[in-house]
């Protein structure tokens, strides 16, 4: 049993090792994406700093600082969750582009192990990027984390990662079945989640039907909980109302996403979609 | 090209490494307009057995269904009808166990092209449960036998020639020491020297490692040179099967090319050209 588990960990690690090797070879592109992440996060932070000038409203430094942190928590948490979401679909799309998807799918690796390995690789990358972006942004914009409850924030991030893994597995079905435009379909799903999850604003400003969608997005709870933890120092008891819905979404989305992927794999094998032509 | 009569090592009792029974596979075209397009029957009622330790050559023109058949045997496609067994295991019900016994080389060498041969092969080894400590010396040994020098092993694969990439693909398949190796036109596009090196390696693989090999080709010389038995595939159907000598005896003698022409009504080169024109 233990031997079998360690064998599965070994198999899953193959995907982590592969991603690390690819990141080394594509280091210049990684740098480009890091700069892109820093620039977009900084742009959001400067919108916060400029809010009094734009609106002609309150220029109290404490209020402005809180608003900047409000926006930064949203953008960086979204960057972390978004990377998890994107990376799964992009890896499938990449394998289709390189033509390696057939080798990967005919290897004696249980699909669950394969996907867990991809998720682990994705988490490593998302965590590295998010920490680097936060550190870079802090060099330009004063970030007041004096009230932050870091432990609560980490618990929320871990929960959000789990919840997003299910969504990411489900969405990677698009590039699996549609080589040319599948990834763009996954991006549309991601954009809808961004719109309804209160990344830059409270969900209460949304129309009623969008608020209904925000209820099923795990990002809604994770981002709200992260704000409570990092702006107001909320402890575990206070983040629980945002934690349990994210856990429920994760508990539902992972098996559903996995089932969807397995169905898509069977469909692809029935219709010959694992190969583009011939 | 005369058919060579060769002595083959024959086992006392034949064990089926692969048995396919009445396998069918058709593809429907994308529905651009309602009811548009015709269903293509890629594999039509094919039954064949490949015995353990045998090199079985599947000969056919472009579009005859060779690659589809290899994909069906590789678990990458599911048949519409029929049954496929690998060493007695059902390819659908025992998929994971079957995957441990097989490997495949496709006509296109597909890799992470920015990674080196060594990185790609270490990754491939891990997928088959071979640790890097065990795989690295094995990789070096296999690549040496295939004529790839040490310095080329750590270069990104995109910098290697098509022939070298195909050799790395063969090394990847061999790394997992498969019981059944499926080679889908492994020498297509290679120069004469590389072709010979690969053919020698394939035969050594069978002789030294008790591997069973199913090889598809549209190269008559290669089929005659390597295969113990040959199956001729024409428009998705297996129209003849036997040793080169048996095929010649059954179908009017002469060369393998004469046999192909008798069975399909076309020369293999003409069939390829016609199919190429049809697909453009």
C-alpha cells in the first residue's frame, strides 16, 4: 500500500520535474510573464493611490492605504488563483501543440495521478509567481500589513487553491477537445469568474443575476476572506464563514472536474481528437 | 527486389502477443453543414494475431489505415467494434496493465523540443516507473547504439536533425523495455544510413530482448528485410497475410511489389501518390 502510494508520488513528480525543466529552458518567457504580473498589479495599486484625485473624495492617508491594500489583495490573490486555472489548460494545449499528448496519455499513469502531478506543478509555479509579484509591488507602493493575520490568509489560499484545481481540471477539457480555440474557451470561463468574484469591488455592486453566479465562485469567498485576514487581522473563527463555502466548492468541483476530464478523454479516443489530423 | 528466404527462430508453442478480432473504426467528418461529409471507414473488420517474439510488418499505402490500427492497439483510440487483446489482456478493460506492456514510436517524433534528449528521456522513464538513476546510464547506452554522441544528448531537441529526433523517439520507446513495441513508419523521412541503423536496432531489439514488434511501413524493402510475417492493408481491410514466401506463393510469385499489385491493383508508389493528391 505504502509502496504503491510512493510509486504514485514518483509518477506524479515526473510532471513537476518536467515543468521545472521547461521553466529553466523558457526562463526569458517566465521573466516576461513575471514583469507582466508586476505591471498589471502595480497599475491596480496606482488606481487606488489616485482614487482621491480622481473622485475628489477623502484623501485621508489611512483610508487610501486601506483602499490600496483592498485592491492589491484582490489582484494578487486573483493572480495566484488565475495561474492555477490557466496553467492546467495551457499545459494540455502545450502538449497538443508539441504533439506529446499521445505519449503522455498512453503512459501507464492513472489519470488521477497525472492530473495531481500537473496540479502540484501548477501550485509550485503559482506560489512562486505570487510571492515574487507581491515583493516587487511592495518596492513601489507602501503596503501596510501591520494588522494582517498571515496564518488565516495562508489557510484561505490553500483552500482556494484546492477549490480552483477542480475548476481548472474541468476547464482543461476545452483544449483537450478543441485544439485551435479550446484555450480561449477556458479563458472565457476564467473571465466570467473574474467578473463575478469581487476581485476589485464588493459583489454587492453587481446586478442580481451576477450576484447569483458569485455565490458558486470559490474566488468570491477566498478573496473576501483574504481581505478580512490581511486588512482586519481576522482569525480562523472570523474567516470560517468564507472558508467553508470555498471548501464545499472544492469538494464538489474536484470530483466533477475529474469526471468531466475522464469523459472528455473517452470522447477524444472515440472520435480521434487526440491527434489533430491523419 | 527479390523476396529473401530466411531461417527464423520459431518457438515450440505460439503465444499471441497481440490478437485483434473483427476490429472496426470509422471517423465522421466535422459537421460544418448539417448532414454534410461522408463517414470514413479507416479500419474495416480487421482480424490479426502477432506471435510473441515476432516482427510483423503491416504494409499499406498512405491512408490504408495503418496508423489508425496502431493507435487502436496503443489505447489512443477506442474501436467501434471488435476486440483487441495484448498478451491476453483486454485493451479496454485492462487498459493500465496493457499500457505497462507496450510502447509506440509514431511517424512524427513528438517531444518537448526545448528540452534535451536526456531531459525528455528521463521524463519518459519516470512515467514508466524508471528512476533517473536507473534511466540515465541506460539512455546513454541506447543513444550510443543508435549513433548519437554524448554532446548531442544535452542539446535542445529542436537543434537535432529529423533523423536524430526519430532515433531519440525509438530510444524513448525502448527505455521502458516493452513486451510489445508498435512502430508506426519509424524510418519514414530518414536518410539511407539512419534507416539502416534503425532497422538493425529493431532486429537486435527482438533478438536480444524477446520483444515483439508490430511495424507499419510503406517501404517494401523494409518489410521484406525486417518482418517475419507481413499483412497487407488496403482501404482499411487486411487483404493478405503470411510470410513473404507464403505471400509470393499464394499470389502468383515474384516480388513483394508484384504481390501488392496483384492484391490492390496498384503499385505501392502509385497508391501513395494518388492518396497524397486526394488529401491535398
